[in-house]
């Protein structure tokens, strides 16, 4: 930094500036305009001197409030780097309402996922109880409610099967439709009940299941059959001998 000018030097510079600009005017012409010009030049020179003095005093005060002397290059570089670091800091804007709502939704989703994983880690019985506790409406199960539910489900299933059968029949020819091609017996009966008629000449015989027989009864029946078979064989042998005798007698008649 250049050496600070003293007050004496500042006054000397002011006087020299005024003298240079008004050289020969004070004694040469005493007119009013010349005097006004001289006063204006003096005022400008005085203002410039005061400005220089103020700048010099501010620097002295700054130096006095600092380290007590001139700033070194290292200190100036550190001050400059500190100023530049302010520009490198990111600008933090106030979060908008949409960002806050998105953050709240994300947090809620994360909490729900953690709760789901916690429930999955529980035994099956506890999982069922946890899901049951979430139900808002609880309808007691009675026999009437169950029968009504079953009737409704059966009707819905029959309607779905009928629609599915009709969809499959659309792509079939008339002959294939008459044969029921592409349909199961249940679907065919559901779609075309008029094709099924009861046969009046069908077999109406009723089959009665045979009574069970114990082992002792089977043995008694087998012994009785064996006895009857032995007596029959003896009778047959007697008849044969009589026939043979009669035959022999006829030879001598």
C-alpha cells in the first residue's frame, strides 16, 4: 500500500491545484466572473482534499482495528477465500407444499411396508388375528346366513359358467354345437337343458345290497353241502348196480 499522506501534504496539493488552475487570474482581472471561477476551483480542490483525508482516516481506523499494522498477503488471501466460500454454499429454498405432501406420502408408504414385513414375520395364527382386527364390519355367521351365501355363490358360478359356455359356442359350427363339441357335460347341461330328456324305458330295476354272512355260517353251509353230495353219490351207485344186474339177467332169458 502507498504511504499515507499527512495533512500538511494534502493542503500543499490543494494549494498547488488551485494555483495551477487560476494562474494569473487573480491579479490580471478583478471581474466578478473571474472571481466566481476562482472560488469554484478552490471549492473543488478543498472537496477533493477532504475526500482524500476521509479515505486516509478510514484506512487508519481499519488498520488500527485489525492487527495494528498492514494486512499481509496471507491474510488478504484468507479473507478472499472466505468471501468465495460464501458463493459455493448451496441455496436452501423453503420447501414447497407439494414437496411436503410427497415427503409425507413417502414416509407413510415406508411405514406401511415396515408394518407389512412385521406381520409376515409373525406366526400364521397371529397374522390371521391381525387381519381380523382390521375388519370394520363383522357379521356373525349363522346357518341361515351361510345357506344364503352358498345359494348366492352357486347362482353366480352358474351364471359365469353359462356365459363361458356361450362364448365357446360362438366359435363352433352348427353340427359341433349339436354334438356339444368343446363343452363338458356340465356346461352343456347348463347351456342347453332342453337337449336332455328322461328315457321312459330306462332300467327301473332296484338293486338291493347282499347281506353279509359270517364265517361260521359259511362253514356250516359248506358242511351241509358236502353231506348232501355224499348221499347222492351212494344212491347213484346203487342205481347203477341194479341196472347192471338187470342187464345180466336179460342175457339168460
